[in-house]
C-alpha cells in the first residue's frame, strides 16, 4: 500500500530535533558511501520555469526517493507559490511505492535543519548573535533550529518590509531572544556571528567586503539555478566554502557557478562536502578568525531522510490515506 500524506499531515508530524539528527546522519552516510545523491536533472517549463528531479538513496532505511521540484517564477503573478514539490518514496528492496508526500513542510524544515547542522560543525563555539537577511517563514524555522546548536542571545534581522520583521518578531516571541531590526544588510553583517541569507534574490545581496573574520554564513535562499545567487564572488573567495553536495553545487548553485565564471574561485574551491566534515574526513573550521560559508543548494537526500521519519510517524499515528497503486 502507498501512503499519501497532505501538507497538513506532514506539518503536524514534524519534529525539528529528530529531523536535524536525521539530516546530519544522512550527510555522514553520503560521505561514507551508505547513501547516494546523484546530480539532479532539470527540464525547462513555461515562463522561464524549471522542473527539477532530485533523487536519493538511503541504505539504512532501504528507501529511494525522487523529489519533483517545480520552480516557476511566473506563479506569483497568478497568486500561486513560486515553488511546489512532491516526494515519491519507493522501497529499494521490493520496488513498491511506499509513499507520496507533499514536499512543502519537509523542504522548509530540512532546509533549516541542514543550516543548523552546518552551523554546529562550522560556526565558532561561542557564536551568539544570529543574523538574518530576509525575515519570512524560513527565517522563523532557522531561528528555532540554529538556537538549538549555539547559545543565541540576540537576533539581528533585515528585510525590505518592516511589517515582515514585525511578524517575524511576533512568531519567535516565545523564544525570549531580543530581535533587532537592522537598517541594512551591512548592519546585519557587522553584528552577526552566524548570518543566514534567506531571500529569493537573483543578484548578490551579501558582499564579500561586508564579511568579518570569524563569522559563519549559511547561504540558503537563492533558487537552485546557475544564474541566481545571494552572495558575490568576493564573499566566496574570502570564505572556506562547504557545500551539501559537490555534484549538485556545480550543477545548480549560482553562488558557486557565477563565482567560478568570474574567476573569483575555481572548481577546486568547491570540494568540501558537509558530510565529510561530519564524518571527520576533513576539517570544517581551522581557526576562530576564519570565515566559513555553507552554500546550501538543497539535495534530495535531505528530503528522503526527513520523509523516512514522517512515514514512520504517520504509520504510528494512523495518519494519511492508503492507496493500492497496483490495483
């Protein structure tokens, strides 16, 4: 039987600590060969859209998944979300379709969870000021996730809309952490020990000249397209860059590919994967004054690791709809 889970089902089941731990283990498994995450495929869609297939295999769970991500820039004009996704999960043993899951909630939580994992392994141990460029729902989830791995005592936020910052402050009020509305991106960079870029910007919004020694950056928001980015080549050149997957970054990360095209860095600078840092194959941060940057493109393995948890939770709670796909 195939379990079908709607967005509301998934959102009610997710647990950020469990997701973070699962994502961390999945990246370690990718490093040791216990998981696979091949380079994603991309197909053109109308109005400069793209449909991306993100496949992954997790041996410990005996599962394979393909996330179908539609990135459609024309959608907002029709009051539809720019991105939509569906995750198809199959047994690697029997070939049965195990689950069909709406990808929205999983994508949001696994993205923040991965940033938290990167922060855990790359940021200074005493990093306490968290900065956000962008203050939407992804910032809210990042605040909650990152605060679980570092002693955050202040959050500095910039957004083009003051009302968005006010809404962010209200949504994280229960965390009892002061939230400061920054005047500019540079103002955030001047104060943040950990800085997360969470905007749909297509041109650099964070510049290398703004980075300070010892800070850690999670570059998260740009769409998985080779011509869109949030940080400039100078920022990439000044940082020790870590990626979720080298193959994916060199296919879909505008932050990486445009910096390479400009000559700011080379492909050799996109060599460190997060899983290799977790597994101990390489060092994440060499010194307290080093700038580290996690280029988060997003990979199917993160979705699969989270989906495997959700399927188990849903079965235990009796949530979702079972369909006999072979009938």
